[in-house]
């Protein structure tokens, strides 16, 4: 089989992984944000960074709502990392404005700010992965969303242990 055909098959397989729908039970929270653990989209399979390793899943969630919607994700222990990732639905991808990391003293620091591309048509989730400028000890992630219609679903968030 020619290499170009194999490359197309690999790309199609990767896109098929992304398009799987989330079936895990989500933890509903006020403010139009839910968080659940959905093993259907593995960021490591579609990552530009291609970070492989020991990922620590967020195990606590809190929300803030009002003028802005925020999801605060907590980890059991502070984690030394230089990479985080999350999967979210199209409403979340379109509305995401800011991601912050929390240091061990409780202060928040900007890790990413901008506008994401929503999932491609026909895809229900998108993977967002970001490499930090340097290794840091992180105890939380905070996602801030613009006002937009639709329920924001963060299906998975993790820090790469370094």
C-alpha cells in the first residue's frame, strides 16, 4: 500500500477518534457548565505537542457564573508540569476566552488567552492542549468562557506530570 494511502488512513482513524460522542455521566453544575470524565477523546492521539506520559486528571470542579462563566478544576496534589490539555464540546470551544493555572499559593496566572476554532462540522468534541513557557507547579486550572448560547461541557482536563 502506498505511503500516501497509509497517511490518509491514519488521518481518517485519528479523526474518527475525535468524532466519538461523549457518553460518560457528567457532573452538572450551575451556570451552564458541566464537567465529566469522557475517555472517548484522547488528546494524546491528536496533539500537536504529542506529549506522552503520566497525565493527572482533574478531580474537583467548581463554577462561577454571572457576567462570566468559569470552571475551576482542582487536582488532589500540586503537579509539576509544563503541559495541560482538555476536551470540550463545540459550545465550550467557541466560548473559551482564557485559561489560567493556579500556583501553590492560590494565585492565578494566565496560561492561554484567545479564541479557539470550534470542532469541525460533524465532530462533537475538540481537544485543546497547551505547553507552558516553563515547568511549573500547578494545583488548579480555570477556564473562562465568553457569554454564548449553549451548555459548555468540559469532558476531560489533565496535567502532564514532568
